């Protein structure tokens, strides 16, 4: 995924089965992952072909990088929601071991990533315009997912800045989860939820301040530090906070407390999926305007950087809120949620994210197409087709078998210890 200021994220595991209308596997979240990956793919096709420069349509294409915000919000929601539930229940519920958590995260992220990286390294060697392999340090940084900190990218892997951010967040999750559960358990349900909602909003606003600081630092002549700050967990606190906010609201509601119980007007909007989707669309259209800054790699003003970050956070909030409530069977949302296509697209969304920029690079090299001056539609069709094919192969041959093996092994080890 290309960062808002010019440069992914990943999928996450379903939480355990829950009573009260929230299913363990939130099937609309699968579809939301696919939407996020598709948005990012479209934004890169628009950038490579030059279509993002075209009037209003170009703005809509360019803002597909809002899919990154959706990915980050999904991660925060799914990974921290169990801890929030434990805290609201007095920290009496089961707690996943850190070792099991780390094994599952590594199995989800690394095998598919290293497979795609092998393709990227091959392209760097074989395609003259790719810029070459670089030194051992650059290769090692990519292997260890540190490119978001070093700032060194391969042309066909620039979207992986967000994997550095995502993995950093993964490292923080056990500590954040323990803190959330502690506050909720110690302060009680109503007071704890109120305090954490206020704190979550404050942390999100801090993320906007960090983005403004990064933009100011860039305009002052930063040679890379500002970019690292902007793409870091600190720089995207607003996007992660969205996931925590949705988790707090939904878990509190299940226990009969919080704004979704005490404020009928808020609950009415929250429960109207069409309204939430419409709000997301309107937010996205506003973000495609000049208020959110340039569509290319030009440096935004402080106000534009804040506006873009905030609008993307709202976009992710509305979409995630629309996806976390299991739809009734027979409704349009229910049909989408239960469709095998939705599940499949969610499964391969991470692979699509990993492969699509490499597909673009190879496509331009093979066809001789000119960067920033190629036909948008044929490039889009070809990129989608090849990316889906590669992502499907990655899922069935690499990701799914490894995930199944790791889940089975950790389940047996947990049962043995118990």
C-alpha cells in the first residue's frame, strides 16, 4: 500500500465464538479486508498509470490508500477486543498465551511475505529498470520487515512500509491488552468504559498531532526521519484507535453499558448499516478533494496532513462499524456475509496486497508501457487478474497449510499444559 504521503497491512484472526449476536468469525470483516486490499490496488494502478492526476475521478482513485487505515483498524479491533472483554468481565476470562499469540501472528504474516519477497528480489535482479538488488543490509531489512524504519524499499515492494508498522503494533498488543483489561477490571464497567473511550479519542487526536509534526519536519527539510515518523505506529495512532473504539463500544453494549445503550440517537446510527456505508462514501469523497492534500508524492501542508489522516480514520470507523454486527439471513448484507466468494476474497486479500505492485512492475517491463502515461483500465484488469491468481496460489499452497499446522500444534500444546 502506498502511504498517504506517498507509500499495507494485513489480515487478522477471528476472535473466539461469542454469544449475543456477534459470531466468532465476523464474515463481513472478510469482505471488508477484500475492499481494503482492492482500494490499495486501485490506488497503485492509478499512480503508476498517471490516472490519479485526472480531475475528480483521479482523486477517487488516488485515495484508495485509505484501505491502509481500514486494515489497521481491523487489526486493533480483532486483536484487542478479547482483552477488553476480559476486563469488562473482571479479567476472569481465558487469556491467550504470548507464545501462542506470537506463533499465530508470525504464521499469518511471514510465510506469504517471504514468498512475495523472493519474487521482488528476482525482479530487482532481472528487470533493468527495477534498480538492482542493493546491499546485504537492504535485503536483510526487507527479510526482517524493518524497511519502514530504514526507508529503503524495492520499487515493487514500496507498499510494505505498513507491514513494519503493523508488526510493531503486534509487538505492543500484549502490553496494550493487559493495560486495557487492568483499567476496565479496576475501575468497573461504566467508569472504565467512559475513561477508556475518552483516552482512545485523545490518543487518536495525538496521532493527528504527530502527522502535523511530521509534515512540518518534512517541510523543514528532513532527509527521512519525518517519513519514518509519519508512517510509524505513532503517526497512525488515529487509525489504530478506531479499532479500539469500535471494540470498546461493541463489548460494552453486550454487557448493557456504554453510549450504544444510553444514547438512542448514537445507537440508531450505529445500527443502520446503510447509514454507516453512506457516511463512509461521503467521507471518502471529501478525502478525494484538495482538502486532503496532493495526490502524488508532493509534501502536504500541516492542515492537509491532518485532514487526510482524520478523514481516513473516519472512513475506517464507519466501514468497521458496519461490518462488526452479524447481519440477518436473507438481507443483502447477510447474503454478502454468507457468500463463499466473500470468504475467499478475505482469505486472499493479504496476498493481493503483497503481490500487486510486483505485478505492476513486471507488467510495465514486459509490455513496455510508460510509467505515468499508460492506459488505466487495461492495466487495472491485468493487475487484478495476475494478483488474484498469485494470491490464490499463495493462500492454498503456503498460507493455509502453515496456518492450519500452527493452529493445530498450538491447540495441542495448550491442551497438554491444561
